[in-house]
């Protein structure tokens, strides 16, 4: 249930980004301030709850979680700033491919013929989406492609860290990711001018950070850390459906037949993963 909630929040994540951008406060500075607010509040909450002490063996896992989780969110947001919502979501959900390969490398899970089929379906669907979709493969489009695909890859890596590490607290996990997001976003923001005169609705930014992004992160971490990687890779693509419907209703973004076919192939890869999990092969 927590993963479904997280998928729904991430699927409509594009809307507040576009809202704040329209109010004159977008880009890397929006990402950086959002996650600085979250990281500061999360650190204070961890301190008050007495869960701020980290075991010596946990620091390495927290570092990788901050790096991979931070890049996941920052790259995802950067892609949404520049690309069509559904295309970005679909490219992000190449994660079944990465889940199969990374689980093999780090967790020693067998790939099997169903795993290979999932990879083939996901890659084929991606080719259709990229070639037929509204993704301009010149400079701006390549940047969007890089951010969307690398975000999904980093998400799969962070799943491996969450499943392979015995960290003591979900809150510590979340705070590590938020600090990672803030630092990575600041690295992008230093080359950007501070927004000149944002409109007053940007005052809602703390609410967006603490409740929308906070709940989305916490629910995803809770579910991913307690489910096998292949199951989480199946549930999370609900985000694509939510994103497609919301973008169609609120932003008048539609998909061509070829794009829908590509989406079906990518989502079928997740279904194959579920069948593979049940069959154990």
C-alpha cells in the first residue's frame, strides 16, 4: 500500500514543479531549496526521536544511498522540467532492466529466461518511445534522455542498497537521500542565477517539500526496503498510469499509437518480472 501511495505522488509530481516554475521559481534552485527544507526538518526530527546515532557499519550504506537516491530524485526532476511527462516516466521505468542486471551482480539472483524477456521488452519499448515520441534527439532532448534514464538506473541502485543493508531507521534512510538531493541540486544551481522576482505562491514551497515530497519519499522507502526488488519494480510503474492520466487531463499531453505500444512493452516487462517472481525462475 505504501508503494502505491508513493507511486501516485510521484506520478503527479510534475504538476507542482510546473506550478512553481510558472510562479518564477524553478530549475535547480527549486530542487535545492525543496530538499534543503526536507533535509533540515528530517534531521531535526531524527534528533528529537533519538535515532540520529548511526552504527559504524551503516555509514557506507548511507553514503551510497545519499548518492544514488539523491541522483534519482534530482535527475528525475531535471528531466520533468524539460521533457514530456509520460516520456520521462517511461524512460525512468527502464528500472526492470536495471533491477534484473543489478540483482544479478550484487545480490547473486539468477536472471533466467523470464528476466531476459523482461529486458528485451523494456528495451524494445524504449526504442519505440524515443524514436516515435516527442523527444527531440538534439542537445535538449539528449539531456532529457540522459536525466530520465540515469534517474531510473540510480533508482535501481538505491533499491539494491536498501535491500542489501540493514539500516536501523527508515527516517535515517530518508534523511540521507534528502541531503544527497540537496547537495547534488546545489551543484547544479551554482551555475544558475537566483530567481529574480518569484510570485507569492512560492510560499507554499515548504508545504510541498514537507508533505508531498516527504510522504512520497517515506512511503517509497518503507515499501522498497520491505519487498523484493522484482516486486517493487512491478508496483511502482503505477506511477506511469497516474502520470499519463494527470498529464492528459491537466496539461493536454497525449500519446501516439506507437508511444502507447512502447509504453505497453515497457510495462509488460514489469509484468514478466512479477510472473518470474512467482515462478522463481
